[in-house]
């Protein structure tokens, strides 16, 4: 009877004959020994230094892109305006010539 | 060009010269640090992106109902500005996000809807350039979808799960952050008005040129 009880307990929690109940590894201890589950989100100020990105290149790239994009668009509009203006002047001159002849 | 154009251009240039000092003197945000300063161009360009989409949509509606070519010219000009400010927003945002969130992009509602709104405007411009006869009305119809997307982009962060900051952030900013932000916003708005006026002028001159060609052929 006692041997049956010992056998059942050993199946449950790794209790071996000769060990006392206080030697049983507790559930809490077992869980504490396992590595903690890592949350997907880690606050940026808790990242290890080797995982932290330098901010300056990103900031400089952003501002450089803004300036270049706006400048490129202004140049584009100015060139298109200039081309149309030249065509207008040429055509108006031609109309004037045809009107005067 | 109207009388106010040159003084407004000078004012805009002056504001662009002053803004780096305001932005540099703004305090660092406690968690994001230096990279947060992208905010001072990202947010104003995003606002101009949305405003341009609304202008394009309203002008397109007026063109569809009245057939007035002036509204079509305004819509076409605004569509170009949607593409311009949209690409600025969609590039500066990920540059900030890479540092702040650890990823370049997230397929949440705001970012996805913004990308779709930008693509609608690119489609508008392609349609106007390559669409042929009737493309003006078809593009105007397309612009309505772009405008309908705008409130969706704005309120999405309040109703769907996202890592993007909500709309409650800006009204609660302290003055030290708010001053450079609103200065940049006014500067971008002035730039938007100037670019829109210049672009509309281009379309007006093209229309004048077309009329002259027709009179020569006639």
C-alpha cells in the first residue's frame, strides 16, 4: 500500500523513494527556472545599446529628403512655366506677323 | 501672378530660414530623443497632404457639376500637391518609425489608408497625362475617392488598434513643442498656397496656348 502511494507520487512530481516531501521541486520554482516569456514590445529606452539605432542619420535623411523634394518640385514647375511662356511668346509673335502681312 | 505672390514667397523663404533654429531649440522628447524632431516636418506635410486631397476633391465635384475648366485646373494642381506632400509624409514617417517603433512600416489603418490615398493621386496624374479624351471627368471621379479617404485617415487612429499616435497628442502638446510645430504648419500652409497658385498658373497658360494654337489653325 505504501509502495503504491510512493509510486503514484513519483508519477506526479518526480518524487523518489528516500526523498522527503520538502525535497519536491515546487511548481513555482520550476516555473521560475524557465526563461521568462518575452513581450513583443520592448520600450526603446530599455533596449541594449547594441540594438539601439543612431537617430542623427535618420533625422538628417528626413530633412534632406524634404528639402530636395520641395526644391525638385519648385524647379519642375518653374521649368514648365518657362517652356509654356516661351511657346506663348513665340505664337503671339507669329500671330502678329501673320496679322501684319 | 497676383500681387501678393512675391511678398508671400519672400515670407515663406524667411520662415524656412528661421524654422531650423526653432526646431533645434525645441526640447528633446523624453523617450524618443533626437529622432522626434522629424515630427516638425512629418506632421505639417501630412496635414498638407490631406488638405490637398480635399481641395482636389472639392474642385473635382465643382468641375463635374458645372463643367468649368477653372475647377479642373485647380483639381489637377492640387493632385500634384497630394503626390508631393504625400511622398514627403510617407518617407519621413518610416524614418521616424524605424527608430521609435523598431520597424519601417506597419500595415495599420492610418498608414495603409495614407498609402492608398497617395496612390489614388498618382493614378489621377497618370490618367490626366495618358488618358486621352474624357480623362478629365474620369480623373475628377477618381479624386472623389481620394477625398473620401481623408476623414478615414484622420480618425482611424482613434478607433482602430495602432501604434501610431492618436489625434489627442497635438492639442495637448506643451508650448515648447507646440511653437515650432505650429510655425512649421503655417510655413507649410503658405508653401502649399504658393505652389498651388503657381501650378494653376501653369494650367492657365497652357489653356491660353491651346486657344492660340486653335486660332492659328482656324
